[in-house]
C-alpha cells in the first residue's frame, strides 16, 4: 500500500470566473429522460437478469415448482411497485405480454411463499453483484456501512434507534458496499439487527474486489480494526477508516495499522478529505428507503432477508437506468456474467 500526501488545492473564490466556466453543467435533459423512462428500462433489465438466473432451475417443493427466474422477477416487481400481494396480480397481467413471457401468472400466495425460500437468497446475491458490473469502469472508490430495516411498519426509524442496542432485535441489518460515484451496491449481507458491523468487512470487501478494481475503501469507526485494515492493504486497497480515541499506533503484526495511524495523525485534513466519500453510502441507504420503504412486510427471517435483497436489486437497476443516459454506459449482462466470480 503506497500512501502519498498532496497539498490540498487552494479554495476557489467566488470571483474566480474561470473556475465556474470550467465546471461541467449537470445534464438535466439526460436525467429527465432517465426518470421518465425508468420503469420501462427497469423491466427490460430485470427480464434479462432473470433470464440469466437459469430458467431451467426450479425452486420450491410440491407438484408444481416454479422457475427461479420467473419468481425472482415477480418478487422484484412487487418490491418495486410497493403493491400488496393481491393488488400485484393486475400489474403482472398488464406486463405479461411484453415483459413477462412466463405463461400463467402465479397465485399471490405463491409469490409470498417464494420470498421464504432460502435457495433464492444465493440467486438474489449473485444478481445484485451482476447488476453492478456494467459500472465497473466508473467505480474505483467504495464505501462500507450498514443500515436497519424495521420488522414492523410503525417502529422507529433506524436513525433514531441505532444507538439503542436493546432495540436492535426488532430490525434486520443490511451490510453493504457501494460505489461512491453512482451509489451502485456491489455486495450485500443481510443479518439480524444485533449483529456487529466489523466482522462483515472482509467478506464484503472480498466480494467487491473479485469483480472490481478497488483503489480505495472508506468506512466509519465501527470497522476500525487491525485485521480489517491489513486485509484491505493486502489487496492493494487504501483504507480510509478513522481511529477511535483510545487507539494506539502499535502494529501488532498489522503494518497497515501503523502506517494509516501515522497518516491519520500527521495529515488529518487530507485523510478526512478522502474519508468524506463515505457519505455516499448514507445517500444509498436514503435512496433505497425513500423509494422502497424502510420497513419489511414479511415476518419470516428468510423472507425478510430476501425482501432486503430484492430492495437492493431494484435499487441497482434504477441506478443503471439513470447511468444509461448520464454516462452512456453499455449494459450487457451476458458478457458481464462470463467474467463475474460468483460467491456462495
């Protein structure tokens, strides 16, 4: 891990007209087009993704097991539209001919039952990772954090109870890595609400580093440990994780800890300038909760996990719909799947 310090650029003055002329204006026309056509693009991308979920793979038990891709598609449309199970069926019927060439529409109880299948959890995780790959050329810096989803609609928001640890068992946690440029989620782990954050760091970072060229990762103090910093350094990733007040610079077998500790103490302005990118993961959580809700509709733990994963997958497809216009990216999931390293 190589760390070099650069003097920060002088702050721009308001009368520096050259600065304002150099700023590239935001492309509002492209953004407006992405938002007005988001649902069409979302359904097209979801259809292509679910087709890759091996339509010959059947999930469930009983006389008539359903195709895995078909059920994931219905589950994601339910999360995207935020409709109840019964009200979802007319929506599926309207979309059937063009976007859902899947034969008969499943019964609404069947869709709910498939949320509770643990075999679909692996598929959903792989589809989330695959949906992020079209942005691999844009994302080099990443942020890690966790957020909570309440198990009941009228519980307090996670932002109000995150320090009230005795209440965490009423929530489910989503541990995520997201790109700081587009807010795409590259890997995710759903756990109980009282699970600690730091132990998830290595697995999350490994899943992302397998498919992305990660140059920098940021996280808050909850992830500050010698093991985490050394693991990131071994992958040639610079970890910008602030140190707790009682931290000391002794390496104890982790040279990256001592190196980053000295950098943190000697160049705090430059350190926090890089660390500020962590705020993008909070923006990602806000986007998901504002769009798809901050509470879970199901009571079963497996169904809650799959619901969280569906929220993340829907968020990624919405990000792709936006970047399709803003960044002129090319989306070919089949090519991305051939290079992706799948995880269990």
